[in-house]
C-alpha cells in the first residue's frame, strides 16, 4: 500500500499549512511508515492511504515518486 505523508522538515517546526511537504511511502501499515521515517527527524502531521482512483489521480502529478525506504 502507498501512504501519502504530510510533514514538516524538522520535529521542532510547528505545523503550518504553507510549509507542509508531502512524500509517498510504500508500506503495509501506518506504523511501518512511521518507523521508516523515524530517523529523518520529520514532524509527521498526517498519514493517508492512497488507493484506487485517488492513487491514479496522484500518479498524474509530475512530482509523484514513491520513496523506497528500508
């Protein structure tokens, strides 16, 4: 499953919509995504599973790239 992750680049940053960034991560569960991103120091605001028509829509975006994190 692919998750869309909304985050701030540093854990100390207060979530501000204009500074929120997104990445896509492949994982089986939300917890696995959080574990994969733990060492990056991101302030994760929200995780959203991306499936079906929503996934097809996101794939049309030129910035769509799924991160391969182990």
